[in-house]
C-alpha cells in the first residue's frame, strides 16, 4: 500500500547528501577551465601563431610577392615575365589584323598582311562551309540545316520552345557592316552566336569575311558588274520557258525515261 501524500520537492532536495553539492561545485569550477583556456589562447596576443588543429588546407607552402627564394641567383621569388610576353593591355601591334580595328573603330579595309585574291576567297568559302553554313546556310540567308532541325524539334515538341534564327547576312543592317565589324562578330560572337576566335586562326577569319562579302555581293550586284551579262536576256528567256513547261517531276515518266540526262537540273 502506498501513502496518500503530496509531492514536496524541497523535502526531496533536503534529503540529498551534503557531499553531493560540494562535488558538483568542484566539477562546475573545473569544467570552466578548458573554455577559459581556449578563450585566452584564441584572443590574447602572442609571439607564436595560434594553435590550429584542423588545417583544412588553410596553409600552403608558397612564395608571396616580394619574398626571397634562394633557388634563383638574384634571390627574388618574383620572376620577370618570359622574354617576348605581351600583356593584353599593352598590345600595341597590329590591331587591324588581330581585332579588326583601326584607331579604335572597326576597319573598313582588310589588314595589310591579308591579300584579297582568289586563293583567299576559296579558303574563306571552305572555312565558311565548315563553321558558318550549319547555321547561316550555304548562301548566308539564315536557313542552315541546324536552323531547320531546330524548327522541326520545336514544332514536334521534342526540344525546347525558343530558338533564335541565325541572321541572314543579306539584311541591309549586315550588308552595311565594315569588314572589321564582321571580323569582330566572327571572333567574339554576338548575343546568341558564339565567338570563333579559339577555333579559327586569324587569317582564316579574314578569309571568311571576304567570303561573307562575296556572298553579299552575289545577291546585290548590279547586272552591269557581272561578267557575261550580255547573255542575261537569253538566260532569262530560258528560265521563263522552263518555268512555264511542266517540270520532269510533274510532267510524267515518259520524258524522263526517254532521256535520263534531262532529269537533273541544268
Ligand atoms: C550555332 C549557330 C551559328 C553559327 C555556327 C554561326 N552563327 Fe552567325 N549568327 C547566329 C545567330 C543566332 C545570330 C544572330 C545573333 C543575335 O542577334 O542574337 C548570328 C548573327 C551573325 C551575323 C550578324 C551580326 C549582326 O551584327 O547582326 C553575322 C555577320 C554572322 N552571324 C556571321 C557568322 C559567320 C561568318 C559564322 C562562321 C564563322 C557564323 N556566323 C556562325 C548563329 C550562328
């Protein structure tokens, strides 16, 4: 049987032996020693660096500016730049060739070291077809295979909802641009187009500029500047006739089978 009685905490505490309180006081006092020591060690100024148990790669052996290093004969840890080093800020050389600028403005001519001739055009065409055609298309109208594929993927919902069409290089705003500006676009890119300075050597970039300009001229040249223009009326008539006549594809199989050579374009 248990006594009915109320719970009295004071009476309970009085029953705890005295030596318990004395022990607890001692433990609390000693317990304050380590934090006090740590506090002292971490804050008081000393000659030695403070104790740093967990390194976490905080310290690395290295030479800082103005320190000495006996490895070198002049005992300096700082070394002069390798002979021939050019800092970007100090670049005073051929900005025309490297940046496409003359006196801080886009160049309206080709650099002196680039000769615009048939060989440069051929090179430019080849490089254009490798690096630019995928987006800008073979004629530069912005209808390259990558563009067409991207539109397809967007239409059937496979991939994404946004695509920036490569610009047509035949837009007035691009045709008006100087060679230096086109060179700059190829080198550094523009908005959604990446720069090609790291992939295409500088001479090849100028060759591509020449080909871009050639493509632009091909669309806008006045007839009197085109060699063989005296044949234009004749060619025009031929084209009109071909357009009026049923094409081999529509015109039935007879024609194509009699004369296989007529199948392709001429
Ligand atoms: C991956 C696709 C892609 C490739 C490859 C690419 N371009 Fe472009 N290009 C673009 C896009 C997109 C724009 C439109 C950028 C914009 O205005 O957001 C553009 C714009 C341009 C313009 C117009 C710049 C202007 O001032 O509006 C020129 C010129 C041009 N590209 C030339 C080139 C040449 C030359 C190459 C090859 C070295 C090339 N591009 C390769 C996507 C491409």
